[in-house]
């Protein structure tokens, strides 16, 4: 494990799995970095996790064989599939598919701040994480490293800081969006959408993104 400190944030980088005995509480913010935007083709490179305290754990996967598929990460897998902890994502549809493909697990239960934003912020089409953090939290986050090489054997401090920023604010963001969902009477609808997300990710992996079976 290596540790860096960036602007008051502690970032722990692990290889291939979380350490034994690590507890991250009942709600864990999660994100992934992959080699591209097709979870069927592009391998899992990094998983980011935060309990909302300003400490982020990064789990880096460096493939030895199988093109980066079939990683064994028992501690991480147990956390992500634990029914007793909620996994909080932004655009969970992609991440749950990437994690299913990379680790062979169903991630549940989940919540998604992008879906929540689309359900209650119908006055705008700006539902990206950067926009939501700025508009709801007054926080500016950088997307400069978004298209960098996440498959590199050594991640730069800039890459680690970028990866951490994607989970640092999800707890606060969800609190804002949950309040809006309750105010607008759409929380139950949001929860139904969240329950469907693991199946939606599996459909994407099976090639049912296009044609979408929910279209006519």
C-alpha cells in the first residue's frame, strides 16, 4: 500500500484487493476507471471507495493474464456484494457492469446520483458529476485526467487525486438529491430504478444496449 495526501484528502492505493479488516461503514461511495467506455471490451483498472470522511481507498488491478478479466479480490468483492451496505455511485449502470465483468459479482444494493438528478432536476440537462458538485455543493472538481491511461502500471499523483475526487463528494451530493426526491414525491420511484440497476448492467454486458428491449 502507498499513501499520498492531496488538499486535505488521504488517498491509500492498494494492489488487487482491499486489506483485511477494513470497514467503510453502511454507505460506501464507489467509482471505477476502465480502459474505455465499453464494459464488455474494456478491462477494469481501478476501483475507488470512500466512506465520506475525506479518506479514499483505491484498488488497482494490473493484469497478468486473460486480458485483465477474472480478477480475484475477495475483500473488495465481499464489500461490494454485501447486502448490509449501500453502494453509492454516479452513473451506476456503467460501474455495476464493469464490476460484474471484472470481478464476477453482483453489486447491490446501490444508489445512483445521476438517476436521482435526472428524476428531480428536469429543468436542466446538466447531470454530470462536475455540474452537480458545482451547483448543489459549491465544489469545483477537475476532469483533466478523465481520459488518461488507467491501465498504466504506475498511477501518477494527479491520476490518484482525480480518481479520489469522483467519490469524495457523493455522500454530500446524495443527501441533497435525496431531499429533493422526497420533496417531489419521487423517492420510491428512484429506489425502484436503483433496484433494477444490476439487471440493467447485466443486459448491457449481454449486448442488449442496442437494440434496447424496452423500446417498441
